[in-house]
C-alpha cells in the first residue's frame, strides 16, 4: 500500500442495554450524549473515508456523527460465541471452569463458539490493510481499537488488553511510510 494513512478511531456510543452484558451485534447505541457527539464531529477530518463495524451501535454512532461508513466485517468486536447476550456476573456464577479458564489468559482464551483476542487482532490486521492512503474515520469497538494499537505498537495481544477505551473516545494512529505512529489513545474531546 502506497502513501500514508491517518486514522481517527472512535469507539461507539454506550450500548443502550443492561450493563455488564456481552452485547450482540444488534444492540442499539445510546446517543444521548449530544455534546460529546458534536465535539467528536468537529474534530473529524472533512472528506475522509469512513468505515465501521457492521454492528448496529457503530452504524448508529457513525450516522449521529454525520457519516455514512463502509461496513467492514473485520472491524467487528471479538466474537464471544455462546456467551453473547449473557451477563458477566451470570457467567461467573454458572459458567464453570470454561469461563474461569478464559480469564487466566484472555488474549488466547476462546469462548465456546467464539474467537480469541489473538484471532481478533489477525482479523483487524486484514481490515486495516484494506484502507488506502489519506485520512479515514473508523467507528468501531474497544476490542477493535485495542487490536489496532497492538498492531501499531507491535505489542503482544496480552499487553494490548491493558488499554482502556471508553465510549465516544478518540484514538489517533497513523500508518506512515516509516511505520506506525500513535498520536493519542482514549481521548475525550471537548
């Protein structure tokens, strides 16, 4: 890929649902923080390419920002398989050894019927390779942003899981001809 790519990664708005749940792709966004949405809209580059995970919450957040993104399946959140739709506290109480074992190595752990964070990193790497030179906005998930940081900083997946990525936060990374550059992580713009 030729040229330099400048990425504005935005985590979607909070999910309009029960906290502590592993939400499905159909979970809607809570777009009530109009001030933060407007602040984000003002800091985005004009005429940039726009991409999003195909999840409802990312698409709704993109549209609230005035964007019509291309949907990229590789930017989806980690697939939690059979655990999707369930609450973490319920899984901790009833998930048995499988749930407990997952948290001993969450980068490599694979929920039943799901994927590991390492799998997600590999998938996000493919998605990033599809983005051409120039500015681009990505409306994605916390795991997707952690995966992009893993790639940009050449971290182990386990280390990348240490990043906090809040809803409606901005992370800026650039793919330069000399390598990756990280400009900001989990920034709350005002």
